[in-house]
């Protein structure tokens, strides 16, 4: 049986779980935005993002408003026709 995001997240440090929740509630953010929302240090946020990217639950994209920064968001799994059912379950 494949591991779910919940199983992977349970093994992460509290800072990574907090960063995940910040991204879950506040949507795509830059690292600076995550630092401001989570009140964690920039170094802690960088480490948390690395851990979240390692397990494949967060993806990094270009932040077009300032190309020197990256935009981070939760990597949503692909739906096989059950997207409506999954959305209504939330």
C-alpha cells in the first residue's frame, strides 16, 4: 500500500508541519511570506521546505512578481475523476 501524505508528514519535525499548514491555509507563498505567517526563522523555514519537497508534498515555482524569489505551494495529487468527491469531503 502506498504511503499517504499524512504518513509522510507524521515523520517530519514540528516546524515542517507548521509550514505545511501555513501553505494549506494561506495558499502559495514566498519563503518570506512563510516566515512572516509562521513566525519561524528564515533558516528554519528553508529547512522545513527542503524536507517537505523531499517527500513530495510541496512544489517550488517561479514567483513572477520578483524572479529572485520562489513561490511554494502544496502539491495537489492528481484526481482520477473523483476530484468533486474529494473536494466535497473537505
